[in-house]
C-alpha cells in the first residue's frame, strides 16, 4: 500500500522483550505489514535481541504479569474452562511453573491455529522485513554475529533511526 502514492508505507518497531508473550506482537505486526507490501524494520535490543538467534525457545512467566489469564487447557476437557487464578506469590515459588505455563500457552496457540514465533519470523524474512540487531546490546551481553540468523543485520541505533525517521508508524514493544 502506497503512502500518498509516492512510496510504500513504512513501519518501524522496537522489540525489547524476548518472552513468548512479548515475541508475538512485533512478529505479527511486521509479518502483516510485510504481506501488505509495507517497508518494515524491527530493531531488536536488550532482551528482544535473542529473538534473532538461530535457535529460539522463548518462555513465559506469569510472575509480574497479573493480567495473564490462567484459563488454559489444563488436563481433561472438564477443566479447560476453569479460571485458574493463581497469585504471583504462589507461581513464583512452584518449581517448574514457568515451564508448565510455557508449554500450556504453546499448546493453546497450536490448538487455535496460531503460527509459532519461528513461523512468524520466517514470514517476516519472506517479505523482506529488516531484522536489525542492536550492536551495543550484542557487545554488552557478549553475543557474536554468528549466533544469529543470516538475515539479521547488526547495526547501531543511528541506523534504525534513519529508517524510523521516515516511518508512517513507529511502535515500541
């Protein structure tokens, strides 16, 4: 879709989180905009940077996320519609709870036909979304370029700002 008939629309996203629930928004928005022939760039920084690794396995934690619904497919059909309101103080102290919550959310997404993070990332690559890894974050956390997918650019904030300066929509996620 063209912006005023002169150039494609442009979307600039900043992805700062790499948990399962926070990995979806930038990839969903970017893949949708890419499919609409928009120019898209995602700047992955701090905890979002690992989403560019060759192998990713994002997890989720209910701790500190009181809005997370616990209405998940626990066990048999009769338990699937129960609202499992479990206080953060308890979830924080149950060994393996984060692993269980991650598995349940992935199962729920699969049952609902939602693409995986890897599939969404692949869609982004197929539609030429720029996947820009923050050089400073790489240096701070000790990552090297060979840990990331080949399609990932490594650049500083100035490179992303040049792209974002002409964006029709800019989002910090």
